[in-house]
C-alpha cells in the first residue's frame, strides 16, 4: 500500500551522485526554488572515503557500490565483468580514482555537429572554468575559484619519472597540462583533492548547500518510478526506509541516477522501447526506443611487468612500510595514501593522421593479482592500463523486471567494432615499446601480462578479450539529440514527456576522450543554468498577468 506524502517541491532530483549534488547546490542558491534530493544510498560516513587510497577498500563494499555486473558475452570470453557504480551522497566520486580529464574539444564539437546546439567546446568551456579551482597555470582555458579543487598528483617516485622519460625516448613529449590546449603527451594526472584528501561531489557542492531552508535531502530513498499525469511528469514514488511515499513536483522531475539506473527508471515508468516494455508487462506511457541503447564505456587492458627493485606499492602497502605510510599521511597528508588509480598519464595517437589522441595510458607502480578488486601482487610490479578513447562499439542496458530492486541487464558489446580492436592492439604495442626504452632498464625485469609470447595482432586481441575490464565510464544510454533514437533534446528534456529531464552521463551522444567525471560536472553545471532559465521564462507571463 502506498502512503501519499503531502510534500511538494518545485524540483525533485533523483540521485545524489555527481550531477545531483551540483544541481542541488545551483538550483537552491537563489532561495527562490524548493528542491528535494533523493538518494538510494546513505551519507558517506566511512573513514576510507576522504583518504584517496581508500577507494580500494570501498570498491567492493555494497554500502558504497551498487556492484553491477555485465552479462556474459562471447567477445569477452563469456566473463562477468564488474561495473562499479557509486552509492550514497557523492555517487561515484566516493569511490573513483579522482582523475580529472575534460576530453578533447572535438568531443564536444562533435556533439554540436550531431544537432546538439549549445554543446560545442566553446559553449561548454565556461562551465568547466566555473567548476574548477585549479592549482596550476590558468590562462584562457583553466580557472581558479570554483567549487572543485584540482591538483596534480603530488607523489613523484623515480619509477614514474623513468616512465615519462621512456615515453620521451620513444618520441612522445611531456605535457604539463592535458586539459589545456592539447592532450598529447605524458605527465602526471590531475585529481580532485585538497591537502591530500579526496573531494567528492558531496563535499564540493552539496555540503555548502545543506543548511539552506529550501533544500531537503533524503537518503535511503530508492525511487520506484516517475509519476505521470498524461504526458507530464508530476512527481515520483520512492521507498524511503520502510515506507513507500509519493513526492510531487511543481516544475520538474530531474533524473540524475546515472547511466545505469536512469534508463532503468525510465523503463519502469513506462518510458522506453515498446518491445522492451511489453516484455516487462509495463504499459507504454511514452515510446522512446533509444532508452537503454547507445551504451558506451572505455574498455581497458592492464599490461604489467615485474620490477627489479622494491620500489612499488606492492611491497609499500604491507607490514611496517604500510604503518609508516599511514603515519606519514596523517601527519603530513602526503605519501602513497594520496594516490588513486592513476599516477602518470599518457595520451597518444595510434595513427599520425588522427586529429587527436585515440589511446590513453594509466601508469601505476603496482601490479594486481586481481585488477577488478585492486588486490596487489606480493612481488614488485608496475602496470600500464591501456584504453581506447572513442570506442565505436555500442551496447545496451535494460530493466529485466518490473521490480525496481532488480539490477538491470548490462550488455556492453565490447570490441564489436573493427576500429576498437585495431586501436587497442596498437595502443598495447606502443605501451610495450615505451617500457622497452633505456630509461626503464633499472626497473623492467620481465613482462608478465600479456607476456613476451604475445607477438601477433591476433595474440594481442586475444589477450584483450580474455583479460580486459571496464574502467567504469559508462554513458550514452539516454543520449541527447533530435533523431528518433535520442531520448532527450539538447535542453536535456525527455522527448514527449513534459516536466522531465535527464542530467547525468547517460545524455552523452558519444563518450568523451578520457575519464568521464569532469564532463558530468560540466553537464550538471550547464543543465542548472538551463533549468533556471526555463523557470524564469515560465514565471514572466505570470508576472505580466498580475501586473
């Protein structure tokens, strides 16, 4: 039985992750609009959340991770691949590697060329600058003073310097800022940290807004479906603790549940592909066949080497050395506990005629016995994650049951496109070539994965299919556009349903060239302006009528 809540708000935001935290802050800043933020998870109370290296303790924790998995697919050896998604206020920024990559200007220009006017790089750059507090050279492309602190990784072990030097010996330049005028080159990653502590979306955006009287935040609130009256969204039904409550929205319902759960929620609300809805015995409220399609993610292989010297995280995170590192961190906020998933970066072009890099590297002085769970080897090792930046393969994500508590079915369709296979193979070859340079001689002992027997293109591709994983950048499942398979328009309004928007990674028509969290922060900043502009416009006729 459903209890009807008497609570009504101007805006209801579904999902307290990256986008939800940004929206909650921006939409309440003027004090003119009442906002309800609903999050299925909890407050982020674990002591591991603010410690950057603590992500390894949270990556398999069901309190902070939905622990989704892919369906077995032949192209990846019928394996089940983990798809972590953050749970709790802050979403995936509670458990991610904190790596901040805008992508390439061509990514956003491509969105505009597909008909998404207002989303070119020139259009979105002001929003990137508005959100950033960059501890580095600013100029015309970077900025200080925003809510999100950004710093270069502070740890500079000699083995990382050797890797960057080896890239130089292989013909790849050092790049002091891959988020500035070009992405090509090697150097140290930028991360959202302040004084050696993780800064999540909840810390940067939600915490400053929590004291506002016009913002209500409910945790342990799993939204079951969007409430429709005809073709208009008027609220949501949610399970809050042990109660099922209905919340009403005067202006809009905003779905910010992420690329995995937003399409599922739309389908449970009767918005989606009629064939999918029929199979679930859900009445069709709005026929949108693109819901849950266009699933995109970055597929990654992890090449690793045994290291000659005991200078890696494998041995530094055990016994007395770990104890000393813990003391160092709490005394100085420095040391190995400030590290996330990437130390040194690389962006390369596998073909000289490309407009920009098509492969990204993640170098860490660590090797994993279990990469999906970040369990380290016992002997010294190093790893280079290799990912194709703009995959052409497309998968799906769909609800499998009318039960909102059932996880959706995730079918990534990795390595389906020939270009994806080619780019991954060439990217791995280049990584091996870099590690083979003289600068790595003091460290490189033997290649463990894929190993020296991997020589042909077929060998490389077999390794990728056998061992590759996602790096948790799913997007595109409710893409914006103007064609029949798009789900939202360029204002992020759901086609055919008034009062309903989607604001999260699912709206991306194509994936950006790098880690996706920066783009999601930007999308939410831009969406907030769109929503407030619409509110102002709708209020003007009312004021005129009163006058």
